């Protein structure tokens, strides 16, 4: 059950405010009796809820009298206080993340092969987003079949946001697609890429009929390969992330001639 304590009031503060709603204008002594807040605490409690702007006082009267602010106004003020606290907390956490991002440097990439895999739509999306975030220099996206990067769902929106962030970091992004795949895009996909990505000189899209497979090449050392669902549902079945500089170099050497011969495209 919801309580005023959920919005930051103490037990005594909540009791005092509820009692004021019932008593109308009253003195601290009378409020102490009505709310069961000890007389030795009542002034501290009233001062506290005054700071929350939940009560108004009549200082000209002797003894001083207090009256509750209307519940709708009081709740709005408590909610605003909570929102402000959350914004301040979010700023604090962002500062911590910014500081730790500079402090926590990843180890130098090892030359030996390392691979991992994710199975299922949610897991494969998480893996892809993680690797896009890790890119420092270059992202190559090759797609011959439907890919999460090019759908209108929440997944596609998240990937667009990660690509925008990569461009802001100075990462170059090259996208190679089949013409057939481009023609299958909805108007919304085209609009999203046109308005949010295509204006950046580091974002380039080309088409070629010689595209096979769907994968991403990250910083020329890592290949993220999409495995389609064998049942043909249109969803990604799995994602394999292979970190192997030699393999990545071989993939890039196969990609480069096709890229050079591909036709530039504007979404």
C-alpha cells in the first residue's frame, strides 16, 4: 500500500501532515496530541515538513498555528523533490562513469584467437550492441539478409543510437548491402538512416550484388557473424564474436575489392 514515507517523509512527518488535514489550523501542542508525535519532537517535525512546503504557518498568532497544504499540491511538491533527487543522483552516477571510463583501460588485445557466442534474439542483440560500443576506429557492416541493424523495432532503434555514438567518437562506419535488401527497406528505415546517420562524412553506404553473409568487422581485429534462424523465421538465431586479427585481416581482404567496386548509396 502506498505511503507518504514512499515519497521521503519520516513516520512522524507523515503522521503530523495527516493529522493536520483532519484538524485544520492548530498549534504544535494540539497537533502533538492529535498525531501521537511526542511533544519533544513536534517542533522539529513541523520545521521539517515546512521545508517540504507541506504546511503553512500563521506566525502572527500566539501560540503559532499551522495548517496543511492541500493534498494535491503537497503530493506534487513531494514528487518534484523526488524527481530532483533522481536527476542529481543520475548526474552523480554519470560523473562516476565518466571518471571510471578514463581510469579503467582495457588490456591490450592479445594476438591469440578468442571467440564467444550468443543464442536468442535478446542475447544476440546485447552482444552486438556491446561490440559496437567497443569500436574505436572502424565498423564495417555487411548484410545480405535481413539484419537487426535495419529494422524498425526497438532493437533497430538501439543500434542506430549506438552507431550515432560511434560516429561521435570518431569511428568510421562502412555499410555494404545487396540492392535487393535496400529495396526491401521500409520508408521509416530509410528516413531514420537518412536523417540521423547519412549526413556524417564518416558514414558510408554502398551496394553490390557480390555480397554474401551478414557480419560486422570491428577495428579490423574482430568479426561478429550473424547466424540466421535455420527455420527461416527471419530472426537472428545466434551471433558469433571472433577476435582473431589474422582472420579479421583475411575477411577485410575479401571485403575491400567488393567495397571498392560497389555503388555508393544515399538513404
